[in-house]
């Protein structure tokens, strides 16, 4: 008898709910119409908010209808949707509205989105593009932040094999696994650290040793054949540490034990008499300890046991500095041994520096650990450019570039207008910081290749025989890559602002011709819903090479930069429209 | 007690259903995954077919869960979807799949679709574009069908006010309500009827009167002052009908009663001595009868009472023919009185011809009603072009064309390379049919304006100062409309194939230069997902003017035509890719 009563009660609950839901379902109908009219109005959210609840009600109500086998409208059903007569997907039909699964829309339209949870309130966030625009905060200036490069982090990119110990700049593997020095990447490395320096200001620096305390008791000398002293150095005119012990990596070395978490940028000045090395021991947050050896070798890098080796080349005869990002040195070492996947698990795994160790016979000074060392990295890049500029004023790129295999190939040794331009932007900043003319002279020399046609080994192309274009990839026929051309112009602009009047003429002429070409040709890259990366479709008669969203945003960032230094409204208006494309807005059709 | 039992039973039914649906819901899960993997495979339909049933089951099951207030996953629910952070739409969520309403997708992506019913099986048909490509059936030839013009029906377009009784060609109101003769429209009118003639062959013709039966008893003479006789005409060298009665439209006239449904193209040859007219009475399928008067007046058209009037101009002194599409004459008349909407209700309302009536003093012969009269309409267009070609070999367009108001305006009197080209294509066909040199000479003269720059009042533009382009709209700066340019080239091609070698040189030179420009510039119109109508974005630095789908298909039809006469694969491969765009396929991005 009791059991019956339970069932009876639950049945009654059923019927009551039906009644309530029936009222809801009536409300719903009018709301649905309201919604349709207001489709793009702001009240939408609120209205839809209400609907949320009502429709659920209506839903359940109809399901009950079905279950109780009554005839009546089923508001929800599956429906086959034939897509352009090519294939089918299953949609959901409610009266005259048909719903399409995002898994299909994502493939069909290449849109993005996912369900986000806000403290239990879940909503779907639809993104037309995955990329982000950084509008400039002020008028562009040759001594300011470079575009949005303060957000760049060149060295963490997978295509950067490591920061060379000998050259102190990134080594690229983008187009050749063997690795090569890519002037564009090196300039961007310098420009990003310069921009971060302007953004972040002075770093926190912990001095581990500078010899000024005239006390080496922090250091543990392994045996009586080894020794460590403080001496006065004539060149540096400061106290420095002289150390003398076995140079064998098997030996214990002279060790300073630490427990330092203040930063991950390791700086040291050194001058060796014999072979020798400097090693650091890191603790990682899974409790392991890893050792990195900086050795006088021409080997780029090596992984052996649990130890990573970076070659510094010959560090004898004169003082030199190394600035090492211990996180990057660790990650690139792990990537070398385990590949990306494992490396990524271990990412930013560095916790603290637990020891520094020197071997061989030599001197060290200003051993520091800091939160950043952007200026050092900036100068490392600028100095590399000065050291490696050739007699034509360029930085030949020693890798084969296959823009369109068999059709647009560049054999090793090609120059890039983008490399020239980005190098100039970096060198000009180094000149303005130091007033050292070696930087300015290198920047001035870097314009010479802008005057030489691609066929002649330069970077100058002509569109339709009339418009000058400086080629990121000086192919024949020309490829007219937009973003590289604009970077080449920004470099020229920097030079026109800084070069003494008697030396500014080539840069001014080249910049004016280039900006004129850009104004004339810019819209050829506009598809009405995005942008095109280059004009290979025009020169080769093939499909346009559409720019993926991060190149599209680079185009926009570049136009917004130019809008701050050029009066022609075309840059601003075009950039604004291109921003709209990222939200699915399209140019009108006739 | 009995009531309790009922409730009890229904509750049990509930629980049983739950059990069954639970099993279904398990099946569903794996099927859903299967579905996702096979997304673009054909088995889909079948798999989805099964799902249909299962999901419904799962659905109801969960609703019961909800109703009975148990905790548990709700497979179907509404979810707010935020679109690019700009606004929200309500989606539908099932586990991790989110569904979007087509009413939103349609607005956002401009796609098309609707639910179609196949004998009770309803499915949704998604269309990326609304337009259709007509691949050529054979190699293009100057005496063959013109592109896909056999599908054109120029005269029914709303922008055609009517077929002029004096000029026997359409009068356009596209860019001016006053109406003007638009050579492009007239050439297309002729080319479409020529193409239909080739497709349909000889029409069914009913001879209503040709005087050969030497019997006028079919005609009712109203009074003894009126008369009708058969006489021999020296000019035509056949029997013709002479009629003499009042020329007043109030008078009864001489009437032949009919009950003729064989066609709707009314043909008659006439020569008037005095003022006079020819009238027809039509029966419409709502039982009404309408009268159309063809009068010797210069008034284009008029509607009075239930009667429509078309002015034929002066038809005295010499024999002339009129060919009237009675459906069109009726519709345009109704449109004049009632506007489009009412006209559309009455569309193709003509049922039968119930009488022909002549007034005044004159002669008629070969009075016929036929299913079509394409050749007559073709010659009406060709002869208009011969009559109206000016001393520069062109057909000036006497309406202001505002391509981009205030920026690209053409004052009345402009020439169009498209008009010149389409006219040549028509005139060449008339020449090949008749061997009458007036047509060939007009076609040869029509090339002269191709040589004259837009600034000089011609139609020749240069892209970037190097590529010759014949302008549909010879604006300054140039607009480079693609489809008009290609039509201008097809005309030149027709001429090169037919003109005697001593006269072919200009056409050959102009065609070769133009086709070279087209090959070089074609890809500039390719957005990777559609095409651009013109290059105003390049010349004016504004947003690209995207081609709507029917212009896109015109581009494709034109390239497919060129692919049959030009060896360069660019036309075929580009057309194939552009066909893909109509199904949502896109060019790759980098």
C-alpha cells in the first residue's frame, strides 16, 4: 500500500510540472519572435537570458507530450542537411529554425570557439580569428618600442635551436635542420629585448661575486693545488677573481653554493688563461637538479647524462661577457634530448640556482643573477650584425629558401630587404643608446642592397615595371611579400630620422619611393574578408596565398604604425577595415 | 481506488520507457563519436539516419531525469553564444557539441538554404551561392550560341520598360527612370534571341492572313463606307490585304475574330496610306479581355481604361514589319499601370488571341501568331545598331552613370567597350546569316574606340601604365571592370575570325593586347573565396567591390568560353577554382 502511494505522488508531481511548463511554452513563442527581430541589438543578451529558462521548460513539456504518446508538435528533431549537394551533416530542427553543429562550421568556415566556464555559468565564445591586434600607444619613434615587439619572445620559438654561446644570438632551424644564423630573427631578438627594456625598466640584479668584498670564503676550493684570489685588473680597473684549478670537467672545480631564486638570467665576465669552463647547477621544481656547462669549445650544444653543454669558443686573451637565460638554456637542452613534447612538459621548470663552478685558470668578475638582462641581449644582437655585415652592406642568408618549390627558390646566400630593414631599426637604436658610430655606419651601408635589383643579387623589384618594391624574398619572378616590405620601409624611416643630413639622401629617396608604392598597391592585398600574404597569384597566375590570421594582424599592426608617421588616411582606414575582418565583417558586394 | 490504479499504471509506463531509452542513450554515445570521425565520409547519411532515432530516445530519457528532479547530465540545453565579443545568439548544446541557428549563420556568412520536402521526407539544403554555371557545350564560334545567353531573357527584366514600337528594341530604365536605349541591353537582347533560335529551331507559326486564299470573309466590315480587298502588291510581289475604314480608335474597325492559342508572338507587315492602327484583343486566364493598340504615334506607350497603346511611329509610304511579344506587351502595360507587384501577380497571364482589328487606310500582309520569332527580334537589334552607330563607330549612352558617386561619374554620352564588343558579336552573327556587308562594316568601325583613351572620350585604359584594358565604364581614374572587359574581347575575337585579312589587323592587335592583359591581371580579381567586380580598390584605395554570385558566375562562364579558344591553361584552372568557391572551398592560407 505504501509503495502505491509513492508512485501516486510522483505521478502527481509529473502532472503539476506539465501544467507549469505549458504556461512557460506559451511565453516562449512570443519571446522567440522578439529575439529574431532584435537579432543584432544589445538587449539580446537579456532577452536571450530569459529565453534560456523558458525554452528549457517548453522543451521538457514537449518531451512529456511525446512520452504520453499524444499527437502534437515535436519542437525538436534531427534533420539531414545537405551541404552544397556534396555531403550531409545532421542538424537539429525546432519548428522552422535549423541548427548546425559547430564541429561542422569550424571545418567549413575555419572559425574558432569553445565553451568557457564563468563560475559555473557556461557560455560558448565564438571567435572569427585567433589573433590579436596591438594598437600603438604613441607616435612611432626610432628610439621607441618597435611596433608590438615587446610581446615577442623570439628565443622560446621551437624554430630557435638555442642561443649560441659563441655568437650570443639565436640559431634558426626554420628552413634547415642544420641550423643557421637568420639576420631577421637576430634583429627581432634584439628589437624585442630593446622594447621589453623600455617597457620593464631596470631589472632586479643579485650580485653573486664581484670581488669587491675582498673575501672568497663563499667559494669552496677542492684541494691545495687549486686556489682562488682577489686581484686588481688593469683593463677593467676593478677587483676581479683569479681562479686556478684543473680544467677537467671530471674535477670538482671551485664551487660557490647558492640558494638563489631572484632571477634566471646569468651574467658573468671572464678571461681565461688556459682551457676552462663555468658551470651552473639548477634545481627544477620536480626536485631534480640539472647542470649546464659553458665550455671553451666550438660545439654549439650537447646533452650528456643529466648535463647540458654550450660552447663559448675561445675565451682567452681578453675579457668577454656571457648573458645566459638559464630557462632557455635548460629548455633548449631538454628539447635537444627529448624533443618538443617532453620539453613542453618541463617548460619554465627552473626554480633556483644552487651553485656556480669554475674550472681551469682564469679570471671572472660581475657574476650576477637577474630578473632580466634585455639591454645585454639587445647589444648581443646589434654587435652580431656589425660583426657579420658583408662588403655589400648585407647579411647573406646561408640557407635555401623554397617559397614555391621549383618555381620560386632562393639558393643559399640570398639577401632580404626585411633583414636589412629590421637590422637598420636595431642598429639605429643601438646608435642612439651608445652614440657609437659603428652602429650608424652599418645602418647606412645596409641601404645599398635596396638599390640593386633582385636579378643582380639585390632586393629591388618593380611591380608592373613601375612601382619599387623591396623584397623579403628577392625571387624571380617577384613575390611582393607585404609584411617584409613594410618592415624594410620602417628601417628606412628610422634612418631618415637619425642620419646626418649629408648622409640621409639614399634612405629618404628609397623610403619615399617605397611608401608611394605601398599606398598604390596596398589594396591589392585586400580580399574583402582578409588579406593576402604576397602577390604570387599575380606573378605566377596561381591561387592567392592568403595570410593566416597572425600575418593579417601583423599587416594591421604595421599599418597602424605607419598611420602615426604618415598623413595619408589610407593606412588608418584600411587598418580599421582589416580589424573588422577579424570579427567576420566583410566588404560589400555589388 | 480506481483513480489511484490509473495513476499507478501511467507511472509504471513512465519507468519502463526510461529503461528502454537508457539503453538507446548508451548506443548513441559511441555513434556520436563514430559520426565525428567520419564527418566527410558518405556513410554519414546512414549513420546519422540511425542516430536520428537514438538521440530522440536519449532526449526524452534525460527530460524524464530532469522532471523527476534527479541529478544527472542533461544532453540538450540552451547555451549563450557570444559572437566575437560583439553580441549573443542562443545555441543548443548536446554534451560537447554546440549547435547554431541558421537564421544567424545566414546573416553572418551570407549563405543560403531552406527545408525541401521530398514526398514527406524533409531535408535542409544548404547553398553557399545562389547562382549557376553553364559550361560551354562546344568550342566557342562567332556563328554559335553566345556564351550562356540562351538562358537570358532580357525583355522580362524589370529594368526594361518595354519593347519600343518605333525602334523594336528594349528601352532601359536601369540608371534613369526616363528610359534610354542602352546598346549593351539591345545587343544582349539580340544575342539571346539568336542563341535561342539556334537552340529551339523553327517556331510553330499560324498564318492568320496572307491574302493568298483570295477570301476576306474572315473579316467583319463594320459599315458600307468601310471595305477590304485582296490586291497584288508590286513591291512584295504577293497578294496583300487593302483595308479602308475610319482611323478613329472609337470606330469599330475591320475585325477578324479568332480563338488562337498557338503562340504569343504577333507578326504583321503593314503599309499605311493614312493614319491608322492595328489592334489585338487578348483573353487572360482570369477571363478578362485586354486590348493592345499599335498606333502610328511617337508616344512610347500608354495605358487607358483597359487598353494599352504602343506607338509605332509613322508607318506610311513603305512596307514595314512589327514583331510583338504579346505577353511582354501585356505585362509591361500592366506594370505601367499597376507597378511591379500587381504585374507579377498577372505574370504570363496571356491565354489566347481573340481578335485582330485594323483601322484607317492601308495594307497588311503575313499576319501570323507564332510560338517564337527569335530571328526577327535578332535582326531588330542588329538593325538598330546599324541605324544608330555614330561617326566614331560607337553607340553613345545618353544617361549619367554614377559608378562611385562624386568620384567615378560618367556624364551622358559615354561609350562602353562592353557595348562595342557585344555589338560586334551581334553584328558579326547578322553578317554571317545575311552576308550583308552593312553589318560587317559596322562591326569593323566599332573597334575604333578601343584605340582611344578614356580621357580622349574612348574606352582604352592602361593598368599601371603598361597593360591595355578596354573599359566597360571609361572612368578617370580607371575602374577595370572584369566582365565588361572580357565581353569586349569576345567581340574582337568574333571579328578576327570573320573579317577579311586586309581588314582584320586592328581587331587582331587589340585582341592580342587585351588577352595578354587579361592573363597578367586575371588573378588580381581572385579573393581566394570569390571574385572582385572591378579594381576600384586599387585605383581609389577603397574597399574592394566584391562581385555578387551572379557576377562571379558570369566571370566563370567567360573564362570557360575563353578556355575553348585560348591555349593558356590559366583560364581553365582559374575557372575550376572559382567554381569551387561557389561550394565554400577556399584558397589555402599560409
